[in-house]
């Protein structure tokens, strides 16, 4: 059940991040972006001394990370 929940949270985080950053994306890109966003968001939160707890905290952290991934992608690829 944990893997399924991670995929759902990742897809939602990727979807929200792509909407916030106005980035067109499909379902697979959203899932991958959300998973990468969770990792990047975790690094950002740890650097800032913050801790995400629970599903909502994890979702917020992943959205922040997804936005950071989109921003970095735009910096290096466009």
C-alpha cells in the first residue's frame, strides 16, 4: 500500500507543480516529476531545517521540489 500511496502523492505533486509553473505535462511526466520533486523537496527542506510530516506535509514538500525541478530544467534546457 505504501508504494501505491507514493505514486498517487507523486502524481498529484507533479500535477500541482506543473500547474503552478505553467508547464504542460502528461500523467507519466507528472508521476516522475513528483517522485523527483519528493527527493529534491526533501533536500531543500533539510537544508532549511524543516521537516515534513504526514501525507499533506509530504505533498507540500514534493510540490516545492517539483517546482524546483521544473525551474532547474528551464534554466538548463531552454
